């Protein structure tokens, strides 16, 4: 005779538990962690590199790079003298808390104030996995088109801040900034939007100042 | 792709609760999945079947209760179902956006055992 046994357990509870451990470890070290999410090619690594430059002498940055394969991004970060750990997920479409936990063990945490965790390029899967970060940032870019928030609402809803990168390309493309901003606001009225160009450096300063506020607090 | 690791989590949770209840076999696992989570039912069952071989959960059926997305308007407080591919605007007052009140569920509700 079959019996029904109540369970009521979140499917990602194992991940969430480790995310909590990560957050406690980071809090204990006074580190603010930023989960950087975007589609492939939006410019996540460029934003991180530009931010490292802008914050030099003000905040000590560390980076965890997540990619399916290669050390391409980690090598670029390492060239700036910033501590960096590369995670290769194999086929994995997002980072999870255990991966970040093992990366944290390989970073000189005492020398870091602000930790960027660059997620795998993907606008869907990273949304569901808490890594233990304090801030979620979604990077969009002008060439992707203005309709990304409408087509991928889930990731825009959970963000604490938005970056719109590659604004220098706006004159050459049909990106409608008004539609983009309205769609963002419809999903998420609170999170600030930083429009910038990593190519020209325009807009980086305002973003860096915003990071200084929570990270310095 | 991540349905593989998710299926492993579901199996782990089901096996742990079945053992605690002294079950010989798990006949079904009842899941609650919100539409905003982006998980694909068939894909989860496919991986679950693969992973559960030679465990007490072999041949268990996954019963998935889908929860539709609901948004509470930040203007007038009305609740509405957000459209798939247009701006989330309130059908009552036209205001844009709101707070998600349903659609992000992702849990194992119960297991059926013998």
C-alpha cells in the first residue's frame, strides 16, 4: 500500500547551504562579492578589467572567472596583477556555490575588498543558483538589442544593478535606449543602471563610485 | 544542461526521506516548479530515470505541479499573470512592473513510497 510522505524541501537546498557558508566566509573577511551575469560577449571581462583600473588604489579587487573552457579571461585579469582563479565548468551552463567555495579556498582573501565572480555567459541558468554573493549585476550591451529584458525577464528581476556596455556603438545600431530602459523598469524598479563604454571609458567612473559605496561600508 | 545536476538533487532528497521513512521503494516524487524557473519537465524525468537506476527510486514517476507566474502591481496592488514576451504592465491600471508573488517555486513536495 503506497504512502505519501511530505518532504517540502527546496531542490537547490544543498547549493543554498554552501552559498550561505560562502557568504559567511566573505562577511568574516569583510569582502563584498559581486556576481556578474550576462550573455556571452556582452563584455563581462572588459567591465571587470575597466573597474580594476578605476578602483586601483581605492579597493583591492579579486576575481573568480567562470567559463566552460580555457584560461583566456583569467590570464587577462592576471596581467593586471589582480588575484584570480579560473573555474572551468566543462559543459556546465552556470556557476554553483560548491565551485565558488573551492575557488575561494585558492584566493588570498585577506588581500581582497571586492570580489567579482564572473558567471558563465548565459541569461537563463545563472539566475537560479545562489553563489553566496552580495550583489548581482547583469551586464547588457548595445549590439544585443534593446529587447533582452523582455525576452529574458528572470535574470533582470533578480539583479541589484545593471550595466549597459558598448554605448559607443549606439550611432551604428538600431538600439532603442528608451525601450530598453522602460523594459528594465517594468521588471525591476530599484536597481540602478550604469551606461558605459569599456572601449572609451565613458561611464566607468559612476559605476566604480557605486561599487565603492557598498564595498566600503 | 543543468537539469542533470538538478535531477541528482531531487534524487538525493527523495532517497534521504525514503530511507528515513523506512521505504523499500519510491513510486513517485511530487515536485512543485514555478514557470519562471525555466526548468523543463521532460528533461528532468529523463535524467532522473538515468540517475535512479539500481536505487530504490528506480522507475519512480515524477509528478510535476506547475505554478504559473503571478505579479502584484506596484501601482494598484492587483495581481496579474505576466505576458511571455511583452512588457509586464498591469491590466487594471497600466502601471509597469511589480513584485513576483508566484512562479519561482522549486521544491520536492512529497514522495510516494511503499
